[in-house]
């Protein structure tokens, strides 16, 4: 009976030792695991599958596209997927000339300042002056304010320079600056080639050329007097010719015609000799006419029994201006309007 009790005690002791060994093994494994996890935490390697890289206070990602409320982004940052109202808010400081900013650059280097535009431009909120500004880096050494929208009860745009490539309308009226014009001063008689300071006008139609021209969209050939119109439309003419006569009476005529001889418009003035030996007058023509594409020229003549002259000096009022007129949007010429 004693042997049976002794055997049972030994078996219990063996089981107890086995259980103690198993517990010790498990505790050792837990300590090892905890140590590994703590080391991972200390070494910042305890990450759960992320494409981002952490370097000090910087977090970045390479060669990836990020979607916000978009599971299939196809650009660097893709916000929204066609529903809802995607919003980006920049909350900067109050009363600051640069409260917040979006920068577009093309030569930015990683070690440049965060405010460097990198030969690009930015949209900047100036909370001190309440302006949404457009800033340009033209690499001149300083940034250029290219214009701004003023926050106000009555908001306004301030644009120091505007380039209008096609058209610009206000209240449905085309405000495009006139880009087709011809300005000239002094004349030359084609047949003689003379552009003397005093020109005698023959009694028959005599072709002339206008000199010292400034032109855009209208070609003026000073050698031949031919004026080429490349854009059909309504044109305004302003012609001033300073005239003089030493005869009793003369009828001065000026004509604008096609090179084929079709008259587009004409104007006449009566020159009369008064008590002095020479009398003066200034003929001024201010009209507008429709011109088709083609070539034109001016002619002068002085009829009757007298001889007229043009004061063709540099300080005289002998000048020409032709400008293409701009009609409001939707306007067309009346069908009965005289056309050349």
C-alpha cells in the first residue's frame, strides 16, 4: 500500500514539473516576442504595410498616385470621383501679405525654400490687403504682381497689362483696339517724284503717294502710291491738306479710287484769292466708307483758271489717317449701304 502511494506522488511530481517547464517555455517565448516588438517600435520598423516613407519629420511617397474619395486615381493627387463637392481649404494667418499660396514651378530644386516659385507663378491670398494675387517669377531677381482680385462688397479686378488675342466685349460691344490702320504725313506726286515743301497741283487728276507711313494691316507703297486693303469692312478716313493759291479762283478736288479707276469717294473745296497775294485754306475730309479687299490710291487736281498748291512742309497739317472701324457684336452693314 505504501508503494502505491509513493508511486502516485512521483507521478504527480513529474506532471507538475512538465507543466512548469511548459509554462517557462511559453513565458520565454512571450518575452522574446515582446522584445522583438519593442525593438521594432524603437527602430520605427513596426509598420503595417504602407507605401509612405518616413524620414525624420518628412513623409513622402514616390511613383504613386493618391486618391481621396477616389479608388482609381490617375494623377498625382485625384480628389473626388464625380459626386459630392470636393473641397480644398487653405487656412492661413490673418493680416499677412502671404497668408496662403498655391505655387506652380518648373525649375524647383529640393533644397529651395518652400516659397520659391522656381521660374513659375503662384496664386496667393494676401489677407492683409484682401487680395487674391497672381504672382510671376520672371527670374528678374524679384517677383511680379501680375494682377489681383480685390475682396470687397463691390469686388474689382486690377490688371496692369492685358493682351487681347481675338476679341473683348463689354455690354455686348466689341472693345478690341483697332489693329488695322494707316497713318501718314506729307505727299509726293507720282509722275514727277516730287515731295517738295510746296507742290503745285496740275489741272488734271494727278496720282499721289502718302509718305512717312505708320501702318498695320494696311500696306502703303510710298513709291507707287498704291494702298492695299486686305480686310474688307467699314473704314474711317481723316484727311487734312493745307492748301494755298495765288490765282483768282480754283476748285480743288481730292479723290480716293481703286487702281482700276473706280471712284470710292471725293471731296471738293473752293480756293479763292483774297486781297493778299496768296490765300490759304485747310481741306478736312472726315468720312467712313466700306472697302472691299483690293488696291486703292489717291489723286488730286485743281480746276478752273487758277493754280493750287499744297503746303507740304514738315510742320504743315497735311496728314492722313485710315482706320478699320469695329462694330458691336451682332451688327452688320445695312444692305443698302454703299459698297465699293
